[in-house]
């Protein structure tokens, strides 16, 4: 399962490139199977509030995180949500994508999913 948060559509577009069942984060969502999290970055390198709320209830089943950011924000905060999630919840940061990313990113995510989330 892929669980994702998208505000302006970039992460939704990334998810659409993957051959994996997916669900968007909504208030109170509770997962019962392992999942890969894909999120955007908010503030100045921050985790979106709804993603933190979701993780607090579902952290045990999170197998990794993929983050989308905008490199124009600067190296220090580019994709910062992914760094923070990886450090806080002790999961691998699988990939950091600039906006919608590229084909190579989708292939790397798909491979990680098949080997480390389902595998
Ligand atoms: C208010 C705001 C703050 C943002 N802050 C950051 C940031 O600190 N670092 C970063 O890499 N991207 C930042 N972004 C860019 C988004 O994370 C990026 O555009 C992402 O692709 C959005 O995904 P979405 O279209 O699925 O919502 C910010 C965007 C907005 C609107």
C-alpha cells in the first residue's frame, strides 16, 4: 500500500506513475498493512501537519518515506519533510523528488516497494 499526502497535485501525479494500490491521508485513517509514505514538504522543510498526525497513529507499519519538494527553497530545506520523517520514525528516505520527479525516480520507488514493502 502507498499512503500519500498531496496539496497541489505533484505527489498525486507521482503516485499515478506507480503500479501500486494507494490511499490519500485523511483524518483518522488507520492502516492494517505495511505501507510506503509519500509526502510533500511544507513550511521551511517541515512535515505537513496531517502527515504527522497520521504517523503518530500508524508509525509501526511505515516501511519508508518518499518526499517531494522544490529545490528552489534551497539545499538546507529541500525535501526536509523526508529527512525529518526518516530521522524521527527510523525509516529509510527512499527518494527525494524535485516537484514531480523523473522516470528514474518512479522506477527506484517501484523497486523499493516490491522488495522492501511487499517483499
Ligand atoms: C507554503 C509552501 C511551503 C513549501 N516549503 C517547502 C520547503 O521548505 N522545502 C521544499 O523542498 N519544498 C517546499 N515546498 C514545495 C512543495 O513541497 C512541492 O511543490 C511539492 O511538490 C508539493 O507537492 P503537492 O503538489 O503534492 O502538494 C513548499 C510549498 C508551499 C506551497
